[in-house]
C-alpha cells in the first residue's frame, strides 16, 4: 500500500464497518496475540464511536508491541499491519508515528510510576519501603516489555521520564532511612545515580532471565541499595 492509495483497507474504513472475530473476542494482545483485525461478518450494530474506540485501542496496542520489540524505531506500516487498520485510520488518531510512540511510552511510564508510588505509600520502616519499591520496580518492568525496551534506549525521553519516577520514590525512601537513623550517607547526586543504575541493571536481568525468583531479586536489590547509603 502506498501513502496515496489506501486500497481495500481504506474502503473498509470508509464503509464504517467493523468485524467481530475470535481475535477481538479474546481481548487482542492480552494473551500475547497481535491486536489485528477480527475475522467474520460485518457487525453493523456497532456504533461509529465504538468502532473508532476499537480502532484506536488496536493501534495503541500494536504500537506498544512494536516498540517493545524494536524500540522507538517503529514505522507506520508495522503498526498499521499489526493493528489491522487502514492508513487513514492511523492518521485520524495520530499525527504520525512519533505521536503514537510518545503516547504509549508516556502511558507505560505513568502506569509504572503510579505502581511505584502505591508500593511505598503505606510503608513506614526504611528497609520495608525500599524493598517494596524494589519489588514493584522489578515486577512492573518484568510484566511490561515496553518498560524494559524504554530502559534499554540509552538516550530517549521515555527513559528519562521513567528514571525520574524511580528517582523520586527512591529519594523519598532514602530520606526516610536517614531521618530514622537507619542510613547515614547523604543522598548526593553521584551516589543516587549509581543506585538508579543498579535498579536498571536488576530490572534488565530479571526481564531477560527465565524463572527468576522475584522475591530473592528484590531482596538482593534492597541489600545492595542499603549498603550504598550506610
């Protein structure tokens, strides 16, 4: 398909129809499947708004899958092919590939940032807070290949945003330890940067290691972090 010729995909878009099939009923990428077009008859009962929401969801899911496997070098063709939509539909929802990639990355960062904050919100003991943070960080990145892909992009807006979320929670946990007398070393920039690097290395290891013991990994990460500030 060329940029100017939408082909049969665009004809389908213009018709306003959507298909109901096994892929859609199973929830798209929930089980690791591509979020592509369903198979079956046209369902004319679906409203235009619902069809647009479905198309956008498929495009977002496809973008996340492509970025998770290839990094931020995703192309419109890859996303459109995986989502099973037409080119016109893609540009109806996004200004371009950069906009689609930015949206899925920012969503992943926001969701993981919320999980990190929630993990430490109810903890009071310094070690427990750092361990809760370590557990949420390792679990969150292991379950979300997109987050791991963002971390591996050595220079990217997404990586900067993700590490900023982690640093905010880590500094809070370390300051709690200093206030409680459990830690004695100040949270100066270089030491914090080293701690962040350890969190990134641990997340990468867990994401790439089969059958890793997440609890043991969180304990190790906690011990290494605490030793750096005692």
